[in-house]
C-alpha cells in the first residue's frame, strides 16, 4: 500500500525557497506526481516521507524534531538540496547548525542548488525502498514472536 501511495510532508527548514519551488514543481501538471499516488499532506501524522529543504538552525531544530516524532513508523526522510545536506551557503551563519542530519536521521540526499524536480522524484522513489525495508523489518519480529507463542501454546496445550 505505502509502496504505491506514499504521502509526503514538505517542510522548509530555512531555505532560500529555491528548492521549495522545485518541490512544488513536482506537483504541477508538468511532473504531476499525484498520478503516482504521491500526495502532499500538511499533517505529519498522515505522512510516510518527510521532504525537507534548507539548513537546521537554532529556531527550527525543535520544530523539525517534533515533526519527525509525530510521523508514524515506518517513515523516511529526504533531504533536498545542498543546504539540507550540509547547511550549504548558510552553513557559516551564526545560528546555523548544519544539514538536516544534525536534527534527525536522513535516509536520502537529493543533490543540487537548487535540486531538480526529476532528482526530487528519484529521491522519493529511493525513499520508497527505505520504507519497504523498514516495513518488512518491523513486521518480522512480530511474526517470529507469534510463532514462538504458538509453539509454546502447543507444548503447554493452550493459548497465551
Ligand atoms: S540548496 Fe540552493 S536553492 Fe536550495 S535552499 Fe539552498 S541555496 Fe536555495
């Protein structure tokens, strides 16, 4: 299900808006990612993938962490552009900590200043693999646990 219809949360950390315009371009009729079932949601509780542009600074650090914490698991983070990767042109500013990885774990980096829409879409496709791997990992221990429980129930002659 998630593999086919990922919902996206787009957050502008402290970008110049260059990368954000390219993210929005993905939604326009030229690229039209909605035809693949990719929906831009404003609610982190509905999002599978966080697309984040810009650097992490004193002001947005708690916001980024909170958005990430509110997303259900499995989740993936795509850092878009040079600023999201390292702080980019803003990295020497007095209040900038650096790229997105200074706040939350990043799964996919999309290069560019600004990042191209084609590369952003490719980044989302990579994030789908990350999500799928996490989904499989998340479901495995439960299966093993229930198998162990069933085996115990059989040997003790009852259900736990
Ligand atoms: S990577 Fe370039 S275009 Fe993107 S937010 Fe930074 S300065 Fe702007």
